[in-house]
C-alpha cells in the first residue's frame, strides 16, 4: 500500500489478494474541501481473477462522455465492455465483491 498526503489532499493505492485468489487493486485521490469535507476526486477499483483477467473495474477517468452519469463508468469482464456507472466508494465495491465470493 502506498499513500501520499499533504494537509489538503492525499493519494491512496493498495493491492489486496482475496480469499479466492482474485485481486482488488484500488486508488483514490482525495481533497479536503473548503467546508472541511473529504471529497474523492478520482478513483479506480480494479477487480481481476487469479489469471489477472478483468472481472470488473469501476472508475471515473473522463474518457466515455457519451455515457449517462459521465465520468462514472464500469468495465465489465472486458476492457472494451463499458457501461454507465455511478459514483462509488471502496465500501460499495467491497460489498459487491463480497457478494460474489
């Protein structure tokens, strides 16, 4: 796990091996707003099987502007299969992964 922080922002990246040998890699860049709230600016939650094949990735990289809820989207089982998503947190992702384990 790596983390870089200042007083106003931070970057967290981790790689976790799961009980079924799949892997969850995630990164978040967060900032402290002027009102003192923590905001996730960018995120990527990448879940792959034991052969490193994509199961699902949630992210908000702004490269699919035609999708509803841009920039939030999901890569589903293949890098080229992209569906609209919603803003998610690591907790939402962990709940979904847990339901499939």
